[in-house]
């Protein structure tokens, strides 16, 4: 059974395609050239360069959603788990909602069902603590996968590293949830 975990953000949306019989595979979208390359466990893709900062952000949100939904469709996964909103979110909360709303709408129009999981559930699943910080999440990721993201040029605790870690545990949580249902 293939499960997709989605850590969907404005700056670096990331998905993990999880199959317990294979290595996890990550696809994320970034605006930093240094992360736009394939690595052993996935690929970093550049934000659409035709979209400028002057464009309506919804254009960017739509382009990102279309790209990641197409990757999900190609994976053949029928089980998609998305990290829910953090109740302590500050700043651009409306933009975050619009961004995720467009993504969820694209999933539904492609007849791809999804389940939303609270961030605290994911952290507790990964580390045993619902308020775990990025460092604890990364330690749990390395223990679970043996993957040292720094060996692939990623900085610990920063995008896309933290997005990769979160998407992995969202997918693994989804897999375990389905196994126990």
C-alpha cells in the first residue's frame, strides 16, 4: 500500500511517497536553486519562474498545487494524508488557508480523497511528544530512516529539510493508521 504524506506550505510544499517495501521518495517545491536537483531519495523542483512576485499569489498557489497533484496521481497512491493547520499560526494565515484550499480542491477535482491530521498528532507519533521541536523531529527521522539529509546538502531544521521530515512522518502515520483501522 502506497501512502502520500503532505506537508503543504507556501514556501516549500513537500510530499513523501511512502511504501514500506521501498525507500521513501520526496518531491518538494523551492525557490532556491541550490535545492533544485535530484538526490537519492527524491527531487527538488523550482517554483515556476514565469510567476513573479508581482503576480497574484493565487497563480503561484495554483501552479504548485497542480504540480504536486500530478506527482501524486503518477504515484498511484490512493491514501493521502495532509498535515492540518497549526492553531498557533501567525502572520499570513489567510494566505496559508487559500494555499491549502486550492491544493485540497485540486485533489478533490482529481477524485483523490485525503485525510487531515493535526500537527501535534504527527509530532507525538514521531517523537512521543506533541510539542516536539524540529531538532527532535530530525533525530527521529534519522533513527527511523537512516537518512542524513545534511549528506545531500540540506541544512538541519530549515526548509526543505524540515518539510521532508514532516512529510515522511505524515505518510508513515497514515500508513500505520490504515494498518490499524
